C-alpha cells in the first residue's frame, strides 16, 4: 500500500437508501478533503433472518419493533446504483471504495473493476469470503474490530495463500462500538499490527472526537477511516457515530496541519507521551 496518509470518508449506509443523498455526501466529502468515499454493499437476505433483532445502538431513534432484516432492506443499494455512484465519484475526482458483506456481493463488485476492496470487521473470520477476495489479486484494506491476533493471522494467511501480495494489504485497528469511547480505542495496537504482520496500518475510527485520528497517526496509521453524515440526528444506525460535514472538514484540516508540522510517524510514543494521551488501556 502507499505510504502517503489517506482519509476515507465512510458514508456506509448514511445515505438512508437515497441515491441523491449519497451523491450529496460524495460531493461534501470531496470538498472536505477526503481521499476516498466508502459505501457498504450487501444482500440483506444473506445477512439476517427475519427474526433477528437490531443491536442496541441501532435502535436509538429507529423503530424499536423493526427487525434487523427490515432495517437492512431500507439501506440496501443494488449494483446498478453502486456503478452510478462509482462513476459519480470519478467525475468528482474522489476515489471510490466499498465494503462487501457476502460472497455474492464480492462477485458483483468485481464487475465494477475496482482496484481496492475493504473487508469489514464482521467478515474477518469468513474464510470462503477471504479466499474469494484473495483470488482477485487486488489491494485490500481489512478492519480488525472484535478479532484477536490469532484470527487476524488466519485471515491474513488466507488472503496471501489465495493470491494477495503482502504489499497490497493494510490492516486497520478498530473498536466495534458505535460510538466508541476514546478510552476504548487501544491505539497502541496500530504499531503492534505493523510489527507483527509487516503490513501498512491504519485506524477505523468510531469515536466522535476530532483529535483521535491525530493520535492514531502518532502510532503509525497511514489510513484514517471516519464515518460522515449530513445530520447526526437523522434516523439510521450510524449517524450518531459519525461526524457531520463541518466537523469532518475540521478533522481533515487538523490531520493536514499535523503532517505539515510533524509528518507521519511510525515511532511508538514513550511512556510519558502515552500517559498524556490517556488512550492506551494497560
């Protein structure tokens, strides 16, 4: 992967099923300085049964009686729509990235001739999925939320054995809470991932603070992923764990200013610096 620091604006499902809103978010992300926009592509019926309840964080302002499947259906975009968003992103000169959540969706996305794929945390133990993705021989960014080192090692080896080159993999530290408390980010894992797996590393950030990515860069992050929304009080599962456009731009500006002053660093902070950051749980 490239060593240049890059920022991913995770639109995810914050388009609320609206293609028009998705395009607005793409335009806003570009103006805010993001390098990528990222969407989620899935087949609802392959992810959930009709009886599965929503997670606690997904309820919030949503219909409490709604099932997981009913919720997912509202946010599902088809391949034609994804192609339209890819072309729109190209027109706006911002790179396009997608997380697939099942093998059928992976095969669909292959038709879009993407050069980079994102593995969401929930699929890191999905061996058939990883075998298929590795066979594409394209660049991969993989989030590691909810996983341990053994599971990460297995996933990495499956990707390599099926065709992925080590130079084309980036691992993201991630805490799968929405939103994540800054004390739960475990940012020291970023430098540990780089040490153990000899790959590019980054941070998938679910905190609502603007400065967290700066600390992640201090630990060696080369990619920052952050959820973006038009309105934090909008109805939907991820809006509360996202930054609105104004705050997202402030975050990007902070990252750019940090790089002007210090540049990206692969050095682990010393004990005094860690104590001051108050981010790493011992």
